[in-house]
C-alpha cells in the first residue's frame, strides 16, 4: 500500500541546518505522479517530501579514454563515412550555469515537422533571456522525440546570438508519420555523468558536469565519500594494457527550473509566488540541500521586475537565478505550503532497472534522500541488512534503544505524523551477505504460501540423462526429448522452483544427440572420445519434476553433452552473518498475492506466520534482520513502506561514522 504523506511538524525544521550530499541514478520506465499538498500558513506550513527523476533520456553513452587529477575525463573521437572527425560533444554545451529555454515543437503537418520554429517556440521564462547571465558558447544539439507513428525521426539544428541565447531552430529533416506534437530536448545546461559499468565498484554513481570541451568533461567532485578525492578514485582508462574504460552515460540533471518550470504559468494553481523581494516570506517555499551553504537552501519563485528576471531565487537573493540549481537523483525536496489553497504537482517519475546508491553522511550529519527505484519499497530494501552494523565506520549504526545517541535513525512521514525508525543491535546486525530464497506459487488454501513454497538449498550434480517428458525417462533416441534429468544430491527442490546449474562438464554431442563429436573436425567419434566442453546447461531453469528414486530433478532443456565431471545446483543462498539464536524476517511481494510473512533461521528453515492469499505465481521474498523498530515498539518494522515518490530523512549519529554509500536492494532486476 502506498503511504500518503502530507505534514511536517515544526521540529523537523531543526534538521535543515545539516548538509547531506547524495548520489545515485534514476532511469528506465517513465511516467508521472500527481502529488497533493494541503494548504498551510507561514506560521504553520504544510510539508511534503517529493523526489524528482532524471528529466530526459541519455544523450551520450561511451567508455572513458583517459582521466587526470583535475577532475577531467576524456573520450575518443570517431570518423564518419567521409573520414571526417566526429567529436562526442559540443564544446560548452554542458556549462552548468548556461540558461536553457523551454522549447516546444510546432504541430506536425502531413506527418512532418514544419521547416522552422517561431520565436514563440523558444521561451526563456516570462521575461526572456537574461543578458547578465550565461549562455552557450556554441549552438547546442537539439533532440526531437521519435515519430509516434513509427516513421523516421525529425532532425533540427539550433542557432545562437553573441550572448549565447538560442534564437532559432531549423529543421533539417522533418521526419515522417508524426500524428502528435513531439517532445524537444536541449542537449545543454546542467547534465550528469552516470556510471553504468557493472564491473565498476561505483556502478550507479552520478557526478555533475561543470563544463566541457569537444572531447572532455570537467566533473564536480566536491561531494565524495571518505577517501575519494579525484577522478582516479572512480574511473579507469581505456589503455594499452587491455583495460576497458569505464562505461558511462550523460543524462540531464533535474533542476528547479526543469522540475517546477521557469514561467509563472508553469506553477500549479494556488502556488504563491513573491511579487517583490520584500514579500518573499509570504510565498511558498522549497527546501533543497545546498553544498555551497553546507545546509539546506530555501527557494521561492519571484515575479520579475525591470531590474531582474523572474524565476526561482534563493531566500537571500533577488537577482541571482536559481533555475539551474541541481537536484541529485537520490535527493528529495521539501515542499513548504505556507499559504492558503491546496496545490497539486504533476511530477515525472521513473522506474529504474539500474543499480542505485544512497549517500550515508558522516557523524552529526544527515541527508534527505528519496526512494531511488521509482516503485514502493520496504524500509528493509532501502537500507538492507548488509548496510547495518553495531560497529564499522561506514555502516548504518544499530543501537541499544531508541534514545541511544550512537545509533543512526530514519524519519518517515506517514499520514500526518513523522515516524522515527532505528535498528536494534544484536538482532542480525552482523550480516555480510544477504539471504536469498527461492519461491513458487502458493500451494495453500486460496493460493496462500506454505513453508514448502519457500526454499534454500544446494548440492552436487552427478549425471545427465535425456527424458521423454517431465515425469518419465521413457524411450528416447538421442535428443528427441526436450527434457534432461539432473542426477543430484542434497535436499532437492520441488517442481515450481527455479534452480541454477553451474560447472557441469561433458563430452560434446552432435545436434541429434546420438554421438559424441570432435569439436575441431565436427566429426562423430566413439563414446568417451568427444571434446570435453562446459555444458550449455549451466544456467537457470524451472524445475518441472522431482524424483526420489533415482535422486534428481527434471528441467525442460535438451542436454548437449555426455556428463563427465563437476557441476552444482542451487536455489537461493543462505547468505552470511545471520544469528543462530534470532530468526530473520521475511515478507512476500508480487506473485499476484498479498499478506504473507514469517521468519527464517540461519539454516534456511522457514516459518509462515501469515499465509496470505492469491500467490498464483512465485513472489519475491524480502528478507531482513529482525531489528527494525518504530520508536519504542518491540515488533520488527522492516516492512514499513517507502512510496515511489517519497523521501526519508536519514540522521547519522554514529560515533566516528564516515561518509560512505548504501546499496539498496534493486527490486527491478
């Protein structure tokens, strides 16, 4: 169930004096969420925590060619068909201070975009381009979204004046089969470099690009963890020793202007602006962590005058535009509704399949972080058991009680109350790798889960046999059947569980499975003479039948070899560091059902406290240590829900705690 969150008590404002850098990434399936914030007053505001996803698609993907200690990463050029050099970037396009207009496309005509955009399609707020601010040094790239009718995509170029203002958009290819007006993305202004390299220990980290040349990006590394100081801490080169460069992508950064708009007409109904600098205290506010202030910045929207442009301003500023103030992807925003009339925000949301990271600040610090995956998460997923410890400078610190001044805690807005959650020490707070369980559809009444529907096990493979069907060997010639019986030891998985096979070796069979083969010549050879290979059965399969005599199980896959040696099977994992005296907790998610939960001991023996119902498919099991507590409650609260667009305040009190990162469980993998 998604929690509704709409009030922030006055005491929470004391949190706003601390700094809290954050890093992560958001991407994948996008949509929108309508968020309501009730009316408030200046003396008793109504608060809401929101999060903002990355507001556009990746504009570049590639590997890093070289790095230096001046926070620069460089990329290779390419050649076109005419042997002309193609640079990866337009120099100066990612200047973090460059003013970026909102550009709209003209409506298509006969399926194509008209030849030119008018000035009304290029809007720099209500007051236009600020000549006292920064523009582009070169005309940036402009991307038109794909044809919604399946045709070719339109292509355009931009032009700038001496001030760096985008003044014209010319259509070079109108595209085909457009039935509705496409979106327009400016490849310029604040952008982030995101690591998407699964081999990198920093996979999921993002860095603000400060500026760029045609081949080099200059990164802001001011927000780092303990011991990380330069580009060499995060990236590696594509060098002569056959190391591949770190795989990265460039994505737009969420900013105040991109999230909330740069025009008065972009603001939601009942959002109160400031008409002058003097009445800023009568406006509605937004709080965002500001590294330059070492605390939270307060922002408001001010209507322009003859002396300065309209747009977002800092609470102490009337002239400086804050439209480009960056909101990092795992960072949340506090909305303070300080005036009458409820407001609704229609915010972009994103479901990410990429790994994410949440910044864990140092001692006596805090951060306002969001749910980085774009779907509802349990608290036990956002801060998994491996991130928790009673000691360790980089761990979320458990404690003896809710008042333990050495214990970290999170504060979650639920309904009209802020709830404080902490983790009790000695209740599975020494876990070093997570327990993972196999599941199958519920076999109980109303498809509820029974203990037999949950399983962790492993064993050895000792043979492979072709079977006629899922439950009998029958009469099989070669590989006429699509089933293989896996001779195996251990407590075997029942039908319905997914098993992982690895390390199986055998002598290669021909395509029909009637004879072994010499791989070099391709010729059939006598049994025992075929080329030994690593079997293609080494993968994941659904168990379709379990047999006690002979001992083993059946998968729906033709074997490709005569078994010779090796091989293991596994379902899930016991993890490491679980207590032998206090059981962990589990909750079932998905699979069409709801309501199932229970406990599991360190040997993988499950107890079902509630069977739930409706599990017609295998659910996902969230397993957590039993130490999460709400205030002084004694029951485990690891299943506290963090909504898709909600945020939490993470308060760091651990003695000698250093800045580090938490890797939330990725529910989208």
